């Protein structure tokens, strides 16, 4: 996307950054506030991006540059002002969502190299000290293709950053465009993956997903590597990753964040496309090894394999749901639940000394589960670009939340604050 900036005079000077978001073919009115400021006009103090109070969510590299879908930044603060300078590696006009405490998301397009004032004395809720205390700031990058680089965080002079403890549970979603929010109105912030984690409440999350990526390690739709390979690295498979790292991306340090309790894998739609020429045998082999790798990294994590709906088609005078790798995904699930496998699980790591595949050396309880998407969405939950609509994402997220609640006895903690933004559709008329 590209976003022109429009300024006008209404009770003073107001500037708005205008982003083009299509909603059923119509342009959604955006007019997001232009939050760029000149720091010399404010009494601010700077904190470096490596300040211990700053918690980076999802995958960020050593340059404090964000990757994959819906990466975030969270911290507590005192005072009434928060500003962030976005560094030279920031994708210009990236759309970010930000908020304090339990308030609704706010949106703005960031400018490369500029400082944005995101919290001020006029921010809703800034003068309220309960139930969230200290005040908490959260930012999420909505655009899966773009990223932001944090150069500095500013607070009012004399104020301080506060470290916010992580929630006790953590979810990782591994996927492609269906998980990254491709073609959803707010992309990552409209995806089922985000809605699942945020909808559970009190849950950390990381969405390692990128459009067009295959599970199998090969070029798919221009992406140079598959998830079997790329999951082990900090950056995604985008053009900007190639610009920054070429063929030598940073290896992801899993110890940077707490271990995942649940891992959701939704991969294979791109592998199933004939243009990418992935065989059934190759898909099963590398998907299986990816699961073995996840188990090696997080041995206590429960892993959920999602069946692929793969669109819908006209079936006579009705519609029917398609499918892809139906037998393959179910066979992978069955393989990991056999007594033979569980007696001494095989693990995988591309960095293991000696063989990349090796034995755990002890038995394991079952840890792989199968989530069947049949019947959750209908044909009108898929948009013209073959991806779920916002409603489709919400339906899938809702079913996954209930599945996790029932199967793993997870309590639902999202009991009020907004999860999805701009989804309020209602009727104010009681008769027609």
C-alpha cells in the first residue's frame, strides 16, 4: 500500500495520513491521524531500543527490525506522553496499531526516520489509573509485508519505563497467507491467528506466517525458501529480508521469548497448487520434520495441525468445501500418536551436531492434535482473492478458541477490551 498525507484546518491544524483499504470493493474511510512530531518542541527524554523494560513480541532482529505477521512492542510507562522514532530500515507508511491499557486500537502510518507521538494528555484513558496500573503501551505492525525499526522510545522528562511481566501462557502460529491476514482489511490485525491469541486473553503470541510460503523448502510464488527452512530464522522470506540479509539471515534465538504452550500449524495451501510442484511424499516428509523440530524446541508444547479448507466451489445448485492434503495431514497426525513413535520420539534440528534427525531418548505423552475446519466457513466467507473475509477469520478464530478451551482447559480472559478493530456492524432501526 501507499498512503498520501492530507492536511487541513479544522479548529486548528490537523493532519491525516490516508490509507486505501478496500472493503467489498469500496474504499474504507481511514483518515488516520498523522502523529509525526518534532521532538525539539517537546520536553522528552529518550530510551534506547535495547532498554530492558521494552518487551518485543514476535520476531525482531538484532537491529530492532520487525518481521513476519503482527509483531509487537509492549511496555509500561509513567507520565502522559509516549513517542517512538522509527529507524531508517522502517518500511515507509507501514500501518501500525497502538493503544494504552484496555482502550481501543488506534491506527497511524509511520514515516521512515520520523518520531511519532502516540500517547499524549489527550489520549483516551490516560488519566485513569485502574484497573490497569501502571499504564501499558502496546504496538502491533499490521502489514505482513512491511516492518518497523525501533530507534528510540521517548517519555516526558523525569518519567520512566516499566517492565510488564509476560502472561503465563504463549501461542505460536505457523502458517502462510491464511494465517498472516493477507487480503483481510487490517491484515495481521484482522487475521484468525491474531484473533485466536488475543481472543483467549492474557496470552503471549507470535505469528510466524508469510503469504505464498510453502511448507516444503523450495521457491513458491517468488518466496525463496519454505517454512521447513525459514522457521528457524528471524526474518521472513520477503524482498526486504533479501535486501537486509541476502542469503544469510539471522538464526532465531528461541530463548529470547518464553516457550510456546500451544503451536498451531496451518501450512500446505501453496504446496497444493500445481504451479509449485510439491509431491505428496515431499510435503509429508518436511511437514513431519517441521513438527519434530517444534517438539525439539518446545518439548512441552501441544501442537495443533489444521486441516486445509482450500476454498469452495459450485456443486450443482449449491456449494461445497474443497480440501487439500486431506489424507496427508491426517496421516501426519496419526504418525505422531502411534505407540511406536511416542516410545522414543524422533526430533529434528538443522543445527544439531551430527545428524539433523535424532532420538529424544525417552518416551512422550501424545502432543499432536488435529483440528478439522470442515463446516466452520461457508463459500461467502472467502473473498474474491481466495482468502477469508474478516468474518471468515473471526469464525475460524472463535472455533479454535473454543477447541483450545475444551481440549486444554484454558480459561478465557478476554472479557471486555477490544480484540478486532472496526468490526462494529449494527442496525439502529427497529422496523423497515
